[in-house]
């Protein structure tokens, strides 16, 4: 599953630097998460770091991008190959 940032985002800038996959960027009005890069921190941390630091709790699971743990691990491995 990828995460998403809802309209409750206050643009506090704390989530973007926490993302190990660089999946978070500034959108037109609020921050957005690229579902192709979001692994919910699988492979890096036990918990999604953006969720941990968000002061307004506006980062839920994106229901339009559901993935199994195996799929998240596969995405993580693919992303790590691209970085090398």
C-alpha cells in the first residue's frame, strides 16, 4: 500500500526529508506522495516515518494503491536497484 497526504496537510515540511525513498514532494497546494516510490518505509524502518513525524495526522493508507507486504518488498528492491 502506498500512503497519501490528505487536504488536512499544513505544509509544515517535516515529512519530505524523512522519506527514505524520496516519494514525498510539494504538490500544487500540499505535499503529495508518489505511490510508485512509497513502500511505507518497508526495507528501511518498521513504521512509516512520515506518519511518525506528521503533527496533524494527515497521512493515511491510500485505498486506491493497496499492496501486500510482498509487493512492498518487491518495490523496495526495485527502487534500491535504481539508486545503485
